[in-house]
């Protein structure tokens, strides 16, 4: 089982079938285009989408048409893509579905807003379209449990995350609209995964670059007793499939 990271929150997990997570758009002004290489699109057997922002969802229709794979996403996105002739299965928080043989559960998340400094004051606002259909995704592939939290802040009520114990947690650490390193480490402590992959770090929007201390996160995660795989864009890790 090979997991590959393509930046932001774009992943492919290749086993007897290939699961694609958040095939979005690179928003750096020099690289605007798909995060996942086009040659990977026809391989998809299932497409999972955490929310509708362009960096997570812009190329969902392209990958779905190239592969014929069904899409699992929040209800507002399902309605949009169904009108385009794509096979979509809507997923609400707390709901369970099984698609292409893969069980998927919706996990509570909270997408952050945009934070700006103006005349010495911090302003936070969240347009209605930001984070549309946001849902965390817990899914099982060949006996291994994955949890992808998409773009989320640390929840005020953390009981929904407590002791989920996935085999692999994909967690944002980049800050601003998501958890930063410190909050992500709190999430790791609450969720208690076997291994963790930091994502949505060192991300770009046009000319803006948001750095993150990936090494500090990796050290903190290991101190909490779990493996950490800090992948750069295009890097992969081999995961051994487990039967439960």
C-alpha cells in the first residue's frame, strides 16, 4: 500500500484499488494547475473530498470523468457535481456509507476563516463559500483505518475526536485557516493515531506563502508515541496492509 502526498491536502493511496483525497488546485501563481498529475487521474477507484475550496476540490470533476470513480463529499458539493453527471454519494457528519467497497464515516470538523491585520487590528472573516461541505473523512482500506481532517481548527468540543485511534491520521498544521503546529499536536494527543502525516503545510495562495515548522511537529508527534511521516510534495510512504 503506497500513500503519496501532492501538497495542500491532496493524497493518493494505492492498494488493490486507488483512493484519491482532495484533488484540488495548486494556488501558487507560478504553478496554478492540478495538484495530482494527470496520469494519476484514470487510476482512481474512489474520490474523497473534505470540502469545496479550490485547493481541495477544483479538479474533482476532471478526475471523476477520467476514471469513472464515484465521489464522496458533503451534501452542498454533491448537489453541485450531480448536476454535472458525476456519480456522487453525499456524506453528513456522523453518517456512514460504503462506496466501491470502502466504508467511510463523516467526522466533525470546523474550517477556519481568513485572518488579516489592518491598522494594528486582527480581523477574521469567513465568506459563505469557504469550507463548503466541510467534513472529516474516516475510511478503511484493506484493514487499515485512515482519518483525514481536511482544513479544520481544533474543535472546542473535542469529544468527537477523542480516541478515534486511526492507523493513519492526516492532519493540517499550517495555521491561519487550519490548526497550527501546537493545535495539531493537541489533536494528535486526543485522537491517538498509530501514525500521522502532516499536511496543508508550507502552502501558497498566489504570492502569499505560509510556512510551517514540520520538523517540530514531527518531533512532537513522536514524543506522543506515534510514527510521523513528514512528506514533501510528490513523496510516498509504503504502508503495510493490516487485517482486523
